[in-house]
């Protein structure tokens, strides 16, 4: 066991330093250390860890370990520790100012690693006279030629292609050169206002039962929600203002998060309606919605929207909609 003092992240009130275990190329923290990191009671951390495993987000056997720890009474105890995957999962669940700071830091670091990693690898390849797309094509061809396209092989190709697309989108986002998605789709199903109100109330009850929401969650502040639902369905001279499912879903997510139609829970409700609208119109989407956004991806997208500047609205919409492939048959 190798114990070192690690600066986890830079908080607004100074650096947070914890003496953590470094083993098997990851960081291990106890519940007490996470309580210190996120500035919440240990019981709150325990609840979130329990929910991480209950929801099947992580495999408990793979992310937990017991390490010997010498307490203040000079006795040695075996203390349950959790690796970095658990720390990040808890960090995206906990409600505290420190938790907000951690999520902002984590999103920034993740995005920086993606952009830098893509740029670095692309530069290395180009120095050898090789384009990144050529490498992707070669890898795809190799897997096919070696008859590796089993279910696992297909999954590998999907991951490779999805990440390559993500890197390209991030680079285009930074350079403000994302193209607009103007494909037209007809016959899209609309979200009914009354149905949405009932669904938001059900979501509220579920979250309150988990102690992850208060009575303020989902309370209306005005006609903002009804306006957002109506806006994405607007048309003029038989032409829809938002031409396809990706464009409408992206605008719906943006309007709910940025216009704050609820007293509390705008990001979570916006993400909930975003997925609901895509699933309602699954026939217009080229891939199953469940494969497009996992929980962490959805959280990152919602945070990115929330922290974006108003003048970057069009760019944010284009970024989101490019992660939603359209079904050609519905165009």
C-alpha cells in the first residue's frame, strides 16, 4: 500500500488535500474522506454509495477494497475504501457547494483530456503522414478481415467510432465550425403538456423517496414549460421551425435548463424530458436512445448547457444534436 498526499481538486476556498491510497493505478478513498471532500455528513455519502450499487452503475466487487488504517487510539483497523469510479459517481450525486465545485472541475478535466488527447494523437499521426481517419478505417478493416466481428467485435467498433466522432465534435466545437443539421423529418410525436406535468410529479415522488429532491422540485414558476413544449412544435407556412428530432430535443433541453421554468430541478427535469422526447420519437433516431446517452454523459451535457453563455446557444444546440443520428427512413 502506498499512501500519498494528493490534491484532488482546487476548490474556491483553497486546495483540498487528502492522504489517499494509491494502488492498482487508481485512487482509493474511505467514506470519511469522501465526506470531507464533498463537505457532507458521512450518512449522506453512505446513502449515495448505496444507491450507486443499487442502480447497477458500478460493480461493488470491482470498486471496493479494505485497507489497514491506524486510528488515533494507535489500533489498526481494516477500513472499507472505494476507488475513483465511486468517488466520481458520488460527486455527481451529492448536493453541496463543494459537490458543485467538484462536478465543474471534473467536467473541465474530462473535456480537457478528450480534446488534448485527440489533438496529441492526431498530431503524432500527421507527423508520420497518416490521417486519423485512415487509422480508423484500417482498424475497422482489420477487425473485419480477421473475422473479429462477433458481438464483442461490433461493440469495439461502436466504441471506436463513437469516440472518434466525439473527438472530432469537440475540436469543431472549439473552432466554432460545427455544421447545422437541416434535415427535415415529418410526423414527429409531440409531448403533451398535461402528460408532462404528471410525469414530472412522478419523477419528483421517486426522487423524494430516495431523499434526492425536496418539495420545491418541479414546482412551476410560470408558463415557461408550456412555452418550451409549444416552441419546439412551431411551424410557419407548413415548415417546422425546428426541422428534426435532434434539433427539437436539443432545443427542449436547452430551454428547460436555461429558462428555469421550475423553482428547483431544472437540469434534472430538462434531461428527463430530453430523453423522453427522443424515446417517444425513437423511429426518427438511427440508434437506440439507450445507447446514445448514459447517466454520466447526460449529466455532463446538462452541466455544459447550464454553464454555457447565452451568446453560445446556437453552438450548444449544434453540439448536442450532432450526438443524435437521424433515421434516414423518417426524413
